C-alpha cells in the first residue's frame, strides 16, 4: 500500500477530516506495525503519515491534521523545507556515506564551524557530531570525565537526557524511560531544581539548595560535570527562576566542574533566541544540540571550549554514522533557513499568540494551573479545580479529543499533566489559533 501526496510548503495549510481518526487505511497499516514492530515502540497518535509541510500532517486516509508537535521540536523550519530538500538532493547525488573518521568530508567541518560560531561563548571552540540527543549527552559526559579526571555527574529533578544506558540513569521519570531497564551507569547524582509554579523559590534560593546538596552528598572535588536543560523538556517545560543558571555556571567554573547545557530541545530558534542560554547570557563549557539542527534528519552535536573538547584522545570520539554527510548538508541548509527567515523572531510571535490565548482561557478555567515557556516552546500545566494537584486524566483526555478532531498535541511532565506546544516556526497564526481552539474545545468538553 502506498499513497503519494506532494508535501513541503506546497501542502494546503488546512485542517480537514475525511474519516474518523484513525481512518481505515491507517488502521490497516498500524495492524502491520503491531505484527512487525516491537511493542515497546509506542505511538502518540495512531495514524500513518504520507506528507507533511508547514503546520500540517497528512495521513494515508487523506486527513489533514494540524501539527503542534513538529516531531518533538525537530522540524522547526517546517517539514521538507525547500533549502533542506535541495541540499539533501545534491548531497545524495554526490555520496551518501564514507564515515568521517575513515575518510573525512567538508560538510562535517562546515557544520562544526557554524556551531562554533553560533554557540554562546567568546572563546575558541571545537565540535563533534553524532546522531541523537542522547548520544550527544553521553559524549559530552565522556569528554568532561576525561578532561577533569573525575567521575561524578550531577543532574536535576524533572530532567530528561536520553535513553542510552548512561543517559537512562539521568531522567527523573521512571515510566516509560527507566522501568525494568536497570541497572544504570553509576556515579549519576540527582539534586533539586527550580520549579517556580510549585516551589516558589527565588533563583538564588534554588541554586543554593542544589549546590548545598551537591556539596553534602557528592563533594565538589568528585564532580566532573553538571548538566541541565535551560528549559526542562520532558519534565514539563519548566523554566527555572531567573538567576538559577548564571549561579550554577559561576559555581561550576569556580570549582573546575564542566558546566553542560543540554539544548537538545531548546536549541535552534525554538525559544526566541538561537539558544535558550542566551536569555540570561549563560555561557556553558559544553552545549549539546540535536532535534532542530537538521530539518528532520538525524544529527546531533557536542560543542565546547577547545581545551576541554581537545582533551579526548584521537579515536575516542566518533561513530559509524556520526556526522553523516546527508545530515550535515541538511543542517547547513536548516541553519541558513533559521537565519534568512528570521525564525527566532517568528518563535517569539508564536509564543505571544499561545500565551495570550491561554491566559484569556485561564480566567474562566482554573484547571489551567500554569502557562509557561519561551518563544515557540510553550506549555500549560493542568490541575484539579481549586488546587495544584496534577490532573493527568484531564491531560490525556484533551490530547485524545484534539487528535480525534485533527490536532496533534504532545503531553509531558513528571506528573503527566502538561500539554506542550512545539509548532513548526513555519506555521501561520490562523492555523495555530485554529489548533489552539480545538484544545479549548477539549477543555470545555471535559
């Protein structure tokens, strides 16, 4: 079974339902999925996609769905963006693979040069390319341990950093990421973070709490690296109170600890700056990136101070597909698109639309406990009426209602009670507002 529909920017930007969700053809394909794919590989919305572009997904039954997830913040420039498509076509015609650590090629170097230029920090930098966010995080920790000669890694409550063996020990959420998959890599320690909606702490207080616990439970001189998301993604789109990140950066620098920012979900124009750390002028020793880097192709990067990155011995970093030439071509075209189309500013416009919409709705529905985020990385935290008790049942019901009515939204949060909004920066205000209204309708219906 196959269906061919022209995708990319030419795709009509509309919500259109011609069958129930999922439709009969999607159901047939998903039955094949259940028979062929490991059951541990779940799906959020049970439809089979055949085309995507701008702010819509088209399934095999001809339904056109508003996409407020963009592949979990991956297709920020829009699906099949013109520059990306052209760059990929040209690269495929030249060569598809050699392995950079066997016979190198310019694309890998050009991406590294661009990242070294873009990542905050007025110092010499080096980059290494990989395939996924988790792989980038794992390699950042490898480098930090090699550089410092220390073992301990500090992470934070509500964190998420990946699914490899090392990174599985780092998320704060057991289901679905950790349950039954242990034992995990040792020397990973978790400390409190800042959750303004729930803890009420100032940035100085939250940072002091974390630093005190590191001192008492780990010992500063044992810590190789501290890693934190500038806005926690899977944990619930939690932006720390102002001052937390600068305080942690200063403390880490004073202690000779490598300060790592995980910008896998926040990077590349998503938060209204090219990187979320720029909001408070935070400069990390190492930054990990992925997701929005290459317009949908698998690529990630570790970028950091030259002396730290160069400390690993030759051959210590790499991988067969790491920095694949097709993904590198896509990355250069994607970054060009962010810059040429001023998508950081577009992210801020999208954020303003979402914030205004739910701020108005919150006045008549106190189950919207918190509205938060930055740029086009926004979320609402849903609670029981009259309290701050998490309401995961309502969250799931809203996601299902939205899906049934042609809108894809993603949930997240340690308590399972957050709906996150990650539209492509190419989405129109009209389509965005139509999708948000379906979420409002879902709240009214539940």
